[in-house]
C-alpha cells in the first residue's frame, strides 16, 4: 500500500484482469552422442550444448558426416561406425525440425591433432577438439608489401618490417628494433635505411583444412605480440569470442620466448611454395560409454527449453557383442531416467536395434516401461550423402535409426497441427524404404505392446504408423497425451511463478482460477479438448475445497485442474450391412 503523506493528486497503475499463461515450445529437441568434432561438456555441464537451427550450423560446430573411427578399427571392421548422430541431425531438419541442441560425448583414448612449428614446443599448431577430424593441414603464406619509410613510420605498433636480411618490429615509442631468432628478443633501436625499395611490411595469411574438408581463411595477421592482429591472438587457444572457439578448428599455441623472427623463418616458402604444416595424431578413441552419455544428458538437463530427447547413435550394436547390447540398454535407461526426472517435461524417442525380425524388436521392448518414452522400429534406408559414383569406399544407401526423423516429425506436427495431435500418419521425408518392411499382421503383434512401426503404403509413401508410449498404464497409452500434458504442466509452471509468496487468500485463488481457465478456454477452442462447452472440457478448482487449514499454515496453495483430452482415432471402424429398399434407418 503506497504512503500518502502530503496533499496532492496521485496516479497509480492497477490491473483489472487476470494474468495470462503463454504456451511453451514443445518442439525443441536435444540429441546426445558422438560427433566428429566440437566441445564436450564436462562434469559441470560446461560448456552447455549449442543451439542449432540448420544442418549447416551442425557442420560448423560439430563437423561433417564422415565415419567415426574407433580404436582397433580397420576399413572393413564394424567398429568403424557410421556417424549416426550427424545423419540423425540431417534427418531431423529434413523432416521439419527447427531448434536442436547437441551434447557431444566421447570416451577414453580420444586425442587432438598437433604439429610442432618452432623449437621444443615453442609454437605448436593444435586442433581445439579431440578426434580424427583434427587431422588436417595449415598453409601459411607470408605476405610482403613494399612501402616507403614514411608509410612505415605510420604503421601500428607491432608491425614487422624486413629490410634486406634484417627484421624489425615497431615498439610503443614508434621506434623499430631489430629482432633476433631463437628467443633473443628485441635488439637496439636502429634507423631503417632511407631506400624505400628495400623495406617490406610482413604479414601472414593462413588457410586451414580439417579432416572433413572444411576450410577457413585468416588474412593479414601480424608476427609480433604487439600487433593488433597478432597470429597468437587471432588463432588463440582461448579466443575471446565464443563463435571463434566453436568454429575455428585450429589454434596456435605460442611460447612467449618465440620471436617474430622465429615465426618468419618457420613460415617462409619452401622451394617457392607456401609452407604447409600437417597436423596428425587426432583419434576418436573408443566408443562412448554409458557414463559418457549420462554426462551429455546432464548437460541437456540444464537447458529448460528442450522437450524431446534422443540418442540416435546408441542403437548401433553387434548381436555377437554382449557389451554392445548392455551399452544400448544402459543408454536407453539413461534417456528414460532423464525424462522421468522431476519437472523435466520431456519425452524420450527410442530406437530399436537394427532388427531382422519383429521378435528382435520385442526383445528390445521387453525390459522397458515408462510413460515418458516411445519406441520406434524399423531403421530407415536413406541415400548416403557421402557416396560418389566410382568410389566403392562409401555405399550408395545406408540404414540409420529412425529417431532423428521421428523427432523432426514431432516438431513438424506441433507446428502444423498442435502438440495435441498424434505424431502419426505422417510422411517420413528422405526415406527410400525401411530396413524391414513390416506388414499388417506383424504390426498386429507389435502395436499392442507399444512398438511404433514405420511402414510403406503404395501411393502414400513411407509413414509413421504408430503413436503409443511404452507405458503399461492405459491412461498414458498415447504419445500425444503424454506430450500434451507436458505442454500444459510446463506452461502453467512457467507462467504462474508470479504467485509464489503472494498472500494466500481468496483474491489470489480467484486470480489463479481465472488465469488457468482463460488458458484452457483457448486450448478448447483450438481443438485440444473434448466437449461441446468449456464445462465439459475442463474444470479448475482453487478454494477451500482444495485446501485445509494445515495447507494454509504450511504455505501451500492447491489448485485442481481436470481436462478432457482428445485421444487419437487409432482404430477407424465403419460398420457396413445390407438393408432393404423400403427399410427405414
């Protein structure tokens, strides 16, 4: 209550309406798995996964689609695994996904590529990220610009000049001092000869090419630490801009003892050709462990906008390897636990392993029971973007887990229709066919136990033909019901934080009722709730009937909300019979 202490006119702002609830996003997705490059969240979830809005964003931060080469692999070994997460990201955006976070995971043995440039680790080119993608090249080109002494004297501090065999740097006092090699530091100040024809300003250009063929150019970099574009700052190990840290594969780690003369000598041409440094030793290590996936999921948990999660690469297993099967089930359990966490408001999209019969899909389904997850089969056969005619090292077609496409379809369905509509009977874009063509009789076995099938229909294409969770509770049988309640709960959670610590009385209760009711009226009008009237569609109670004195004494406000949600028409039945011409209907 404002104070009125002196006579006067007081104008105050008041609200005569209930506060509104804004529906939250339901299509933001999180993927966890191995990639070619990119930051790996540590135990403290730092750095957080990056938001991607296109496959090009993924390529810039996490690399291309080339295979991951795990320890002990050969060219024909099954351990040389497809980059399943990269293919899933591509399928996600192809099928309508718009916002994606990726948490990169890796296990022991991964190493970053490097190449010694000068001295005993005095200057070393290093890949910022572990993995084979760091095995690349850096081409250095010294650029010499002939200038007059007058122009040279106007150059910035740190400018490197060469006159004959001598190398100079401009200091803070505007004087040029000779620079010795081998950590000799600056020499005595000298006057550069007046013959302008013999004076060159020296800078360096660089072109980096990583193991995925991605290139980046750096121009007009200085060789002295005082230069405004010193190469040690432009290609710093810890750049000041986050975008540089993510997108620049290589950095130059320079010891303070290394001089401009050292760098100039190391970067000079060889046989009239630019100096090229080859970085080697980058390794992908071993296949990520379950603990590595859990660390990635922990990083995704810190991003509240995510409502769908998947681990597309975890479904790869070899039937002959019990460790692979154990890891697959461990990651699947971790995904479910991640979504079942309190106030997570998420659903896990799970893949079966690459099946040969429906029985193998049943085997993957058997140990699972959760209302926060959905399981999809079979895998999708898609064109291989890496295939080139005449190159037998890459197949023309590959099989990939369906979760990438399914997550994109979830997002597309939410945008086009709404989260209350089941994400089924939707076309799978980019699919040539399925790894196993499931027929009607086989789906009659799989659908009742909560395995959602992808099927081909002549003249209708490849479609998602199932919308069930893996829950044994019939109340949470359908994916859209689970996701719609996630949407309702989080929308109400986020938009009613203003009520915390307000006086817990009739005025607050009325405001809460009006706020929630107004939100649910809009949901009913959009077709998300059943009923010919709002009374049939929902109820909101927040009064003495929902709270007793003990609740009030302990600071609890209890609001009961009931909604009549729309369930999908999973079985459309037409009953057809004969009638006589004169029979009345």
